[in-house]
C-alpha cells in the first residue's frame, strides 16, 4: 500500500509548500482518494499518480479546505480520457464511487463541473452517496470503515453526522485518517492494531495528541501528522522533536509530495 500526500496543510491562508489536505492510496492497481484540497488533481498527475485508475473518492467532511479541489479532480479525470485511444478505452464504462457526507454540497460541486454546458459529460459513471458509521466500501482489494466525530458538532435528532474519520485496510495493513476531529480520543475505536495513524494538527497541539496516545494503550504503529496547524507550519522540526520526546522515533511530519510504503 503506497500513500502519496498531495496536500498537508490546514485551512489557513496560502502557505508556501503546503496545499490543503488530500492524499491517495495506491493498491492492487487502484487509486483511492481521501479528501480533495485545492490543486490535488494537478499535484497527483504531475507526481505520476494515474488518475484513470481512481476507483473511489472519500470526503471526510465538506469544509472548503477538504473539498476545494473536488470539482477540478472530477473534471480532470475525463480530460485524461481524451488524450489518446487507450486512455479513452480505459475510462469507458468505468464507475467511480464518491462518498460525501453532505449531498447538498455535492449539488454545488456538480454545478461547477457542468458549467455553462449544464451537463457533466464525464465519459464514465460517478456514483455519489452519503455514508454513515461502519464499513462504507469494500471492493475486495481495499476496505474503508467510517466513524463519525464531533468536529462539526452533534446533528439535530434524526439528522446525519457531517464529519467522519476513516480506517483504511488493504494487504494486511491498516491506516487511520483522523479527518478533522473534536478530540483525539474519538479515534480510539479505529486505532487498534493500526500500522499508521494520520492525525490532524489544525485543531490539536502535538503534545496533547501524544499524551493521549501514550496513555491510551492503543497499538497504532507509526504516528504521522497531517492537516498542519500554525505550530507545525511555523516550526515542523521543532514540533516533531516535541512528539518524539513523548513517543519515540516513530513520528513524522508529512509534507506535500511525500510518499510512504506500508
């Protein structure tokens, strides 16, 4: 399982070297997309990620720093299908699944993709759906489990949760992605026997995350920070050193363009 980090920043003003959060998992010939911050399609394509192999897109919640590049991603995939006959053949009949917790926002994304033409014209099928807690995707190669968090608060009675975290399982490995969460402890049910924990710091101090993990008894393998808040943006090495003093050397700070193999 290969991870490529397309954007690792949080929803701050533009910061050189840090686009908004997005990463892909490549496994068994497929590409699986998690969040879609600005410019993610450009970064992926120019980094060698084959967008024609995208099988599913997972959006943790619909804040702009997590979906600002979604319309462009959906628009770019069919562009590649028009490059040559082989690409067109690969796209024909293809179905891409989109998991998004707010279908009202999805309507707006579709309007952007359609533009003046008033039609999507993708050349492939795109199946968008809202999701809830539990296994939301399993194609036999990769499985995704969703768990709601309170980043956007608790919904009114009878209304769906709007923000989620994910556990990604493939090839005997497991990655947990926090999305944006109200508390690190919300991720606890996903962390058991996890190989890599991707934890956001846009809303959490490094020391607080590490203190929870050290006392939780969870087996999380390696900790990697993502969706960086201002402390890491200002001093990534200093913040990483704080975390390593608490947890040891199995801590890293992701950067745009970084890849990891599990």
